[in-house]
């Protein structure tokens, strides 16, 4: 499943919902932000490594792909993954096996991979920075998460949830927003999407 949408629209929540409503929900949901982990560490984080495979590898390390065996691996910001790791990920999807860094023996794995991006992957494919074969493997089921400005009817539902999260669950009196305020919020652009709305409610509750 390839989940697409602007930053802050809730792509990881969509991935968690897919996992929670699947037959894999009794196994691990393992998120990885490909943009947040340095390139030189991402391979080890995903695939794990063997003791002595590089300087500082003092013991074997289980990678997140293996940790998600039987469950779901969520690769956020997949468009930022470097080509050499794209090739290794493609093998996981095709052969259902992987090799930890420093190992010559493939390890079988049954991991569902959900990916998310705010990038235009088709454009990255045309530029040659994202593998076309991997794109088609990831995008078997494309899911588009629209920006908040295109689903204004969600604003009040989301606000109710965030009010509960930041007041009731913390022992504070719940806050309310007047109909006039709600009307103003529905005319706002929400460039930060749901994340910006959550920040607003958190700020007001404090």
C-alpha cells in the first residue's frame, strides 16, 4: 500500500488503521522515517547487522524488517530512500528475504510493507532517483489522503478528539470553541494540515 498526501495529513494514522484492521494486528507495527535516519545508519536500522560487520558493530542487531516479521513495516517518506537501499528493499518485496549487513546468508521474512510519501514519486522515477520497478511494487494499492482544506467537515470531529486528548485525559476541564470560531477555522488554509490543527488545540488547552 502506498499512502500519499501532504505533510501533516495523517498518513501514519492511515497505516496504523490498515494494520489494526488486518489479520496481522497481533504482530508488530514498526514505523521507520526514512528522512529522519542518516543514510549511513538506515541500512543497519532496516536490515540489521552482524557482529564485526563494521567499526562499532560489537554485537548482532535485529533490523526493523525482521522485527516486523508477521506484522507491518511502515516506511514513511519513502521518496528520500537512496538508490542502493531501494534495490535491497525491492528484493525483500520480490523474494521475501533479506541479508543483514555483514551476512552472506539470506533470512526469510513475511513482512507487509506500507509506504508513505509527500513527494511526486512519478517525477522522481522520471528523474532517475527512484526505481521504477520498486514504485510499481509499492503502489499496488494507492491511497490518497486529502489535505485538511479539502475535508473541512472533519475539523470539528478532529477538534473533539484533540480536546479530549489534551484536557479530559489530563484531568483538565474541557475547552469549547464557539460556532463563530469554528466558522473561521473552516475558512483557514491549514497548510500544516491535521498536525497544525492539533497544535492549535494543544496550545489553547495550555
